[in-house]
C-alpha cells in the first residue's frame, strides 16, 4: 500500500517504520514545515493517509485528505469538537474515516474492562471515583483522549456521574468525575481508574511501555480500511 503520513513526529516516525517493515511504501512525510508538499502530491496514488499531528492541525489535515477521496486513519487527540464535520465530509466524498483515541489492543481491552467495572459499581454509592492519566511533557492536550474515552465509559454506566472535570487535586463538584493529568517524562501513557471507599479500594491500570502498540494498531487498521467506506471506529475493527 502507498501510505501518506500526515504528521511525522514521535508517532509518525514509528508508524512509518512499522509500515515499511510490513512491506508498505511511504508516499509522503508531512510536517508543519513541509505542508506545501501536499500541493504537488498525486493523491490518486495514495491508498490511505495516517494522521497523527497535533490538536490544532488535525481538522485541516483530515479535511484535505477526505476531500481528495483518500481514506484517513487518525489518532490525533484534542480536536473532536469538529468530528461531526469530518464525518459529514466523509459521507459526501464516499470515502472512509477511522478515528480512535487509542489504537493499542491492550487499551481497547481496558476500555471494555472499564465499562464492565463501572456497571458493577453503578449502585455502590460509597465509592469515590477518580481517573488519573500520566504522559510525557511534550503532550499538548490534557486530559488525554484515552482518559476522555474512559470517562465517557464510566458516565455511560453510572447515573450519579454526569460529566468529567480536569482537577489537580481530585476535588470537583458532586456529579463530576475528576481527571488528574500528570506530565512526567518519558511516560508513553498510563491510565488509572480508582474506586475508593472507607472500607477498601479497587483500582485498574493500563501502562503502555512504549508507543509500539499505538503505532502497530494504526498500521493494522490502515491495512483493514483500504476497501471500506464510511465512518468507522475500533468497534468495527476489533472482534471483541
Ligand atoms: N490514538 C492513539 O493511539 C495515539 C497514540 C499516541 C499519540 N496520539 C496523538 O497523536 C498526536 C501526535 O502525537 P506525537 O507524539 O507524534 O506528537 P509530536 O509532537 O511528536 O508530532 C506531531 C507532529 O505533527 C506535526 N504537525 C504540526 N502541525 C502540522 C500540520 N499542520 N500538518 C502536518 N503536520 C503537522 C509536527 O511538525 C510534529 O512533527 C497527538 O495528538 C497525540 O495525542 C494518539
Ligand atoms: O503521547 C500521546 O500524546 C498519547 N496520546 C493519546 C491520548 O491522548 O490518549 C494516546 C496515548 C499517548
């Protein structure tokens, strides 16, 4: 496959290496300083664009590719207030758009465990619920996209939690789920969900040891999406 990398930072580089090791060709490596190269690129020769850039660039990158009919796999976090516009553009251009806040298989298992645990805890009002995420200091958004997906999983199961709020000390108004975001190098991504009561605590943790799981997931989805159309997610890709 011919793959265009929209964003060639920490993630773009690992994605490129894994894609080449699986026999794919990288047609372009686009960063903030060579974005003009897109004007001369032959879009008909690109099978899929993989977009890992930054929150304020994602919408423009994705729109550019979708408007040319190129299927896009995106993992950039922090821009989802505009996702509906991308979904509409995808349908209008009869192409495919795949978004995941986290492409690692382990985290997607963790998403399911989180929802299951939240379902068990929904009537256990003595437990205080909180979420913590830890990432490297170059991360531009907080909380992480993964933490937001986890929070939404809890909010969907537990009526006494209606929204989430970023909080340094865990203190939030009643009805809100506190998310604490820590920035410590070189953390590739750790997420902890805590249920704490006077009697006992329950904690579940996912710790990424490197970025490999995120990058491999994005390449596997790109191979899968080639013949697909529409707005897709991990629920379409994974069989669990
Ligand atoms: N979904 C996942 O599994 C997952 C995993 C890791 C990271 N991420 C997300 O992916 C994004 C990238 O992470 P990273 O660690 O590679 O960041 P990074 O800062 O290392 O790289 C981002 C790159 O985007 C480039 N860029 C900026 N503006 C651009 C533009 N207009 N067009 C093209 N490129 C542009 C920058 O030059 C930079 O090289 C972040 O939003 C991060 O949260 C998602
Ligand atoms: O390094 C990052 O940045 C990461 N971003 C994603 C998020 O915001 O959830 C996934 C984990 C790593």
